[in-house]
C-alpha cells in the first residue's frame, strides 16, 4: 500500500527535478530503492539519504523507510 502511494506521490515528496530524473522507485521491507541514470543525481541522493528518509517518513507520518538504495 505504501509503495503504491509512494510511486503516485513521488513528485510531491521529492520535487519536480528529482522526480523527473528518477526512472522508478520501489519499497520493500522499509528499504526504498531509487533508480536513476543521472550520475550527479545519484551522488546528491547518496549525500542526502538521511534527509530524504526523514522527509519521506514525515510525509507519511509513520516510519515507512529505514534505508535507501540508489541504483
């Protein structure tokens, strides 16, 4: 359920720029996998993992993500 909501509302959660350059996202066992082909975005997401986890969990008002994997 949370994965479907995450996919549907991804742009609202992360913003237009990040949303535009991510191919897809998947959520399984509180691990969010983000797929992108843009090297600069991969690096930016790696550096901001903790902030993104916090933003997503605040958006959902529960702890839905504990770890992020960027591919």
